[in-house]
């Protein structure tokens, strides 16, 4: 993450940012919260609101990028460390549908809830246990810690 060294985030700011994002509609390759976000757009916007800039490797890919290659894992090493168990502020890569490679992202807000974005609901919170069977990996952002 660019300019992210030493960013310490409080529980209150994590929850406050999540609250301001709930209800943003889904839009394929969406990167503007006023129009809509997809899952990667949601992750970019969430961290942007924390003061962390993430590059956007996905917006140039085809609509069926997840059938082509594991871009999430390929890109993840640039900004994230893979961890064994969930932690607040980690990005969760998921296998949804019948995809054999990670094709969805969510953000772990605390020990119970994640921020998610899907085409049916847009940005919303749900319990972590609701997605456990789909988790591929937990990705901890470098240089950002929870207070």
C-alpha cells in the first residue's frame, strides 16, 4: 500500500467507515461510490477512506477474469501478507460459485463482521461465519494495524 507505513486505525474509525459505505450499490468494475462498486472497488474505497492507497489491477480485466487466472493471489503479495486466521482489517479472498480460483473479496471489520459487496445487495455487513466455507485466504495489509 502506498504511503501506508505506520498507519494505526481505531475500532471506531473502522466501524464508522464501514457504516458510511453500507448501501453503496453494486456495479461491475465500479470504482466510484456515487455510482457503484464491485468487491475490489469496495476494498480500494474502504482502504482509501482509511488513508491507504491501493492500486487497481482488476479494472482492466475482462468480465470473466476469474475464469482466466488467479489475479487476486498474483497481485496480493504486492500489498498483503497471507495469514492463517482472520484478523481485523484483513482482506478475505473467496471462492464463490463454482470458481476454482479466488474471485471475490471482503474486508474483516472485527472478530465477527465483514464488509462485503455483491450484485444483489451492494455493500453490506455480514457475519464472518456466513462465508467460512468460501474462504480461500486471509490477506493482512502491510503497514496498517488496528489500535
